[in-house]
C-alpha cells in the first residue's frame, strides 16, 4: 500500500469517475485503475462498485476512505512539521470562505498576506458552511473561514473576530438604537436557507414563531438584499463588513442595534490535527490587522448562534 494509491482512491471517490480522477491526478486512466486494483487485491476487498454509474463506494470502501484521508493528512503533516521547524510558511493554501463574508474580507487581507509570505499561494473558494465542512473532511480544503460555533466532530474552531449586525432599512425610526422586536417580519428580506447568516437572523428575530408572516422571497446574496431594500423598500439585516464601502446615501439607511449588539463569531476552522499551526496564526494575524477600526474596537456585543443541520 502506498500514499500514491490512497491519493488515487480519494480522487475517484471525489470525481466518481475513473477518467476524470486520472485527469485530475495527471496520470492515464489505465495506470490509475491498475494501481487501485492492486490495492483492492492486496486488501482483499472492493473499494468501488464499478457496475454503477457514476462509480460509487462500497460500504467497506467508505471506511477505507476515512482512513486514507487521515493517512494522507498525517503524511502531509510530516512535511509541514519540518517547514514549521525551519520557520517557513510556504506552499499552497486551499481555503473556503462563506459567501456572506468572502467579498468583504478577502480584499482586505489577501494582498498584505501574500506580500508578507511570498512563498504562499492562496486558492480561495466561496462555499456554504456545509460545503466547507465537507471539503475539510475530504481533504480538498486546508482551512475555512466561517461563522461559528458549529461544534462539528473532528473540526477545530479558532475564533478570529466578532462582526456586529446592523439594520438596513428605508423605514424611519425615531430611536437611536433598534432592538429585534422593532423589526416587522412582513417587511424583512432574508437570505436563502443555505446560508448560516440566514439562520442567525431567524434566531435573532424569533422568526420561527412568526413563520406565517414571513415574506416568501429569499435572496441569494448580501448585495441582493441591499438592492431589494433600495428598490422595494422594507428591512434587512447585514453583517457590518458589508456596509464598509457603501455610498453615503445608503449609509444613511443603516441603523445600529442597541448594545449589546448582536454579532457573529468568525473563525478559522481546520480538521483536527492540522499540522500547519503557524499558518493558522499567520492568517489570523493578517485578517485582524486588515480589519476596519470599527470592527477591531468591538464594543458591547452578544454572539448570535447558528442553527443549521450539518451532515
């Protein structure tokens, strides 16, 4: 059994197709198929059911996949251990960021981070929380940046900062601060359920108790929420980083929550045993240094928890 064979097995499981897996591994399909077949013969079991289209994993194959991922991570950890010992931060970082954060945080920290560490290549994907967890488990992501806590087994969470929520509305309020009960569910625009931010807004405004009053339309992005309020009026709730680059007219529509303001916890997440500890520290430092002062100074905040089902 070799690490190369395990890499081929994981590639087939990921692509569910031998030809595409071979292409991703930069080998011919006969070579990949032969190496996997040799491994199956050595173990005395079938890892894949080749009679099904797309290719599926057998029950024992699923168990082998889990161990294969761990074995490859441990092998990678040896290389990273040596780099850390030498004080090096380099190599490719595969990073997933939730869509309600990526457009606002990435432009702030990416360039300073890459300038400080010229030996690093950042590969970024916008993924939902569920997708980040899945790709961390599969080993196709090194780290994620997302709202926490999710308390998923095997995933370590490293809090980086807390991001307050603010109200964006065309309504006129005489109060300096708003509280959740001030928000009319009939006028509230929400993200679709795939986003963890949506679950936080639902929890904050207690919308499950008012499900019959909710508007059916659910937006796919923060920018869509802003445009809906601008064009259709009403209310939405935004994470504060999404408001930093707003035009003056739009900023006049922002209203803060009464302290302690609701906020989301943003964390770097990695699979338990992730060997590149210095990398996590370096990314965290770059993000914190790049944050606008209004986020850095924090203030009196109260974390809003996430309520989503993770597989």
